[in-house]
C-alpha cells in the first residue's frame, strides 16, 4: 500500500478500491532534546501511516521529512526548517499531482504541531482549485480524546516528552538514548503566557515534559490507539460524500 511500490498500471485499481483516497504523512526534522533523534515527527508519521495504509487499503504517499519548525530556533543543532509559505506551496503541488493521478480524497496526516496552519492553507488552495477533491488535515496528537490526553499528561506545550519518547521506544528504539532520559525532564513554562514564545525561551534543553517517565509498554499501547483511531477516521472518510452537491464555480 505504498505509493512508491505501485506501478502506474496498478494505481488506478488500487485507488478505485478505496474511494480514490491517498494518505500523505507530514513530519519534521528538528531537535528533540538530548535523548531523541531529530527525525521523531517523521518517524511517527511514517510508521503510523504505513500501519493504517495496510489496514485500510489506502495507499500512502512518501512522507515529507521537513516541516515548519522555525520555533525551535538555532540554539541547538539538528533542526532543518522550512517557512510556512514553502510548506504551503509544496503540499499544494503534491496535491495537484495526486489529483491528476486519480486521487479524490486526500488525507494529510500531520505529526508536527506547527505544521497545522500551513497545511490548512494548502487545504484551502486545493479544494478551491479542484471542485471534486476532498482534503482533510489530521493532526496526530489531537486525533481523539484518548490520544490528546496521553500527549498532554506532562504539559500542554509538550515536546520530546513522555508521549513522544514512549512512542519512539516502541516503534524506533534506535532513535532513543535511554541513558539520557533520566535527566532530560524540563517543565512546561508557558501556562500563564500571552505570547507564543520560541523554544529557546521556554526550554533549557529542547524538552518540555517528562521523558524520564517513558516506557516501551506505554508506547506500544499508545501507538495501537493512534493506529486504531486513524484507521477508523480514514475508513469513514473513504465513504464520505459532501452534504450538498453544488459546484464551487457556478450557481448551477
């Protein structure tokens, strides 16, 4: 169910079988504290969407490994960020080409919080240009109530925390440095803030939360919840039609 593994002759039948849908995982490359590799968001997006593609029969486009990570600053090495405008236009062009390959339902699955606004802009542009294309932006950390709760147990402005560390211990332990976890904890300092501050002014080490509490067992359970909830959402989306069938471009 990976787009890259399908030939152009196979793709039309695969799309027809799933309601002409495709999944686009979007991650980021950014510092994740002293204990996690810089690819956490991309790894989670990739592994989650692979599992859901296999379960639902909806093909997965290649994941985007770069996102809007400007807020992580240049204080720590490792972050490779693109501006919101670049991400908007890049995803818009991916959507255009997916449309011309037969996609009519595009699920953009985002695993980096500050990609959300640019991805919403790309959604607006795509649906305004392609009258019969439905686009959803799904943010993994707010996918369902139980997913929101486990992400935010150690801070509302979490990063490289218990949730992300536990998930990585379960699905990609090679990206974790367990010996660094006990001393990586750093609290959420944003609770009373009016402004949205960059991470260099909210964290001492790039972490917000308690990675010391992470375990692989929790990560396995939480990844199962993510997979179940995303698969259910995408399965529903593959059956959805617009509430009304009026053209975007005319009064007819």
